[in-house]
């Protein structure tokens, strides 16, 4: 298993390097992203833990780590977002906890959280890092969150909780949503997260539902009633017709007061559920490689769509100017010929030769052309630019849902770029960058998918050989 994780890590580093070297410069060039694209994928795999205040998030985290890191309790005990990572220090002191405040996390380039600075100082005071000596954190990071509640408003927290959850969900490789038997999916903030925040921020297959504290069910019938209630509530919140998989778990070290012989019987039957959940969490590094491939594909598609729209604009702009310049040449020639004819008929120049009259007509034509060119450049071209900005959808075919979705993501970026450039875009350069984006995104995602396929079939000895060669 160690060799497999090392192999995954080596592939991850290669993908991050490709994104940093090839895609980020283009993303900055076209203002696709203010921060480096590799920022969200350069750190360890992350598991985000969400749930209401009594769902047992902290208890589950302490059990996974094999030590008490987070405070526990029935009432809300912690209102901070806590990133829990492996300590960099050597030594067996598993009880030692290193803590850093949110300002360190938000401003240190080694962490992928700089985008969270937009949530303000109040949020940074509720954001922190804990480093501990736990083997469970060798290849992943846990992120504990404040418990979701019914009545609290965003103004009471001092920051937008749902936006923070959305930002963290966007960079997490696995998202655990915990429920307890007493509030099986009835919390207002939970509803908003499942209905709106998470669908906008992440993919459905990254979300894992967990019914925690099942030891507090007095018997099997009680557990089935709670399970059915949670399934119903989830179907209403997620809008899904099918019932999602729900892991059942509890902490044997912290048994509920209802513990008795009846629930001990069904809890013994559910031990495989607890092991399955731990395996899912431990597989976050493997999920990271899959998510990296998806990440490169997704941003590659969006950048492609953005550049395609800009190239289409450049073509329209070139055609418009060619048409207007051709029209200007015709007007200038007509004006020159007209002036030549008028001067000839009126005999204004007396005995002047036809060469002088022709030169005068040519001069009139040149003046008219430059006046027309200036008019085209400063008035007609600007009008065409503004008209195009009002109907950007004409720049790109939207013949399927995938293209409509990616266009929704980059349409405002295309508008901002064209508005900032005042319509002055270089078609040749855009085509060159578009070709590069396609090649890099396709190559990187293909290699990652191929590596994933190999990992499913290779034995540990094979992976050891690959790791050495790599």
C-alpha cells in the first residue's frame, strides 16, 4: 500500500507541475483565474467533514486519529474551521498538538487557502491549523467545520458560512456529511448546503452521507425508523429519486446512554459499516488522482471555450474592419473621381494639366479615406464592439448542455477581457494559445486516467518497480 500511495503521489506531482508550467500562465494572461490554478491541487488530499452541531464530527475525527484533538460535546463546542494535518516534526510524541491561526493558513503559499481571504478578518479568526503526530494523516488532511444549526444568521457568524463551505468543498477530495439519530436531516443550514452550496461547488460522487451515533438507537426497529426518516429527508434536500448510500457508524469509545443488550446485537452486525467508512476516507489519495484528472479536464474545457469565443470575436472584428475599409476605399475613389470631374467641368484650375487635376482628385480620395478610417476606428468599430458585447452568445455554438455549462462559467470572463482590451485582440496569438491548451489538457488527463487504470490491476511489486523507474 505504501508503494501505491507513493506512485499516486509521484503522478500527482507531475500533473501539478504541468498545470503550473503550462496552464497557469495562460489563465493569468486571459484573467481566467486570479490565483494559480495549481494552488487548489498542490497540497495533500483533503477530507471535509460537515454536519450539524450534534452529529459527532469531532468524536469521529478523534477516533480516526487515535487521539483527542477536537473537543466533543452535545452542545456546540467549536465554531472554527479546523484544518488537521500531519506534524512535520519527527518523534513519537503523539499527544503534542501544534496550532497556527488563520492568518498563517491564508497567507502561506504552501497551503491552498489564499482564495478564502475574501471572506474577511472575522472568518480568519475562525480558521486555524492543527498539526499532530498521527499515522492516519500520512497521506491526507481532515477539515473539521462548525456545526450547522437552524437559527443562526450569517450576520451572527460575521462571514458567509455557505460561501466558505462551497470554497472548501471545491478543493476537497471527499466530503463527509454527518447526521445523528435525533436530527436526521432537518437542520436549515444542512438543507441549504445539500440543495444549493455543494451542487454548485463539487461533484455528487465526492459526497458521502454518514448516519453517526447509531449506538443511541435503542433497538433495530429504532434504527430502521431513523434510517428511513433520513432517506426521506435526503431525497427532499438533494432532489434525487434514488436513495443515496448512507454509512452507519458510531464510536465504541463513547457509547450513548441508551446502550443495552438489544442495540449491542445490531451494532455487532454493523462493524463492517465502520470499516467501510474508514476505507473510503483512507482512499482520499486515490480519489485525488481521479479528481486531478477531472480538474485538468474541466479547466482545460473552460479555457478552450473562453479562447474559442475570443477567437470568434477576433474573426468578426477582422471581417467587420475589412468590410468597412473596403467600403471606405470605394467611397474615397468615388469622392476623388467626383472632385476630379467637378474641377474639370468648372475649369477651376484654368490651364492646369490633367495630371494636376488627377493629383487633386487623388488627394481628395486620400483625405476622405483617412477621415473614413478614423471614423471606422473610433465610432463604427466601437459600436460594433459594444453591440457584440451585448450578445456574446453569438460567439460560440451552444448545441449541448456541456457547452452551455462551460459557457456559463466563462461568459463573464470573456466579457471582462474584451471590454478591458477595447476589442483589440490578436487572433494569431489566441489560436496559438488555444492549440496549446487543448494539447496540454488532453495529454495530462489522458496520462492520469491511464495511470488510474494501471493502479487497479498492478500488484505491489509492479508498483514498486514503477516507482523506482519513475
